[in-house]
C-alpha cells in the first residue's frame, strides 16, 4: 500500500516533490489496509505536514537554481 502527497515548488513541472509511505511487507500492508478512512486521512495529513517542512528547506536552494516559487499557504509547524 502507498499513501503519497505531492508538491510543485514552482509553476513548471521541473520542481516537483513526492513524499510517500510505502509498505514493504505483507504484514504491514495488511495493517495499513485495515485502517479506517479517518486513519488514512490522518496519515495523509502527517505526510502533508512533513512535506511542508521539507519544501521550506528545499525551496531556497531550488530558487537559487532557477525555480520561481508558487506562493501557497503552508501550514505552520
């Protein structure tokens, strides 16, 4: 099972991040499969929070290399 969230750092298709939770064993896949929709959403929200933090770290370097940032509201950590 995979739960992923994605983010573009600018308005092109070149500056793109994906953060993904991926199960690698049958046991963990089974446990993830058993999650309620609310639990899956909570995992997705946690991934979004982490992706927001990662984007804030990566964005200055991407801008130095030519990205033009998209200004979207990120959640405060």
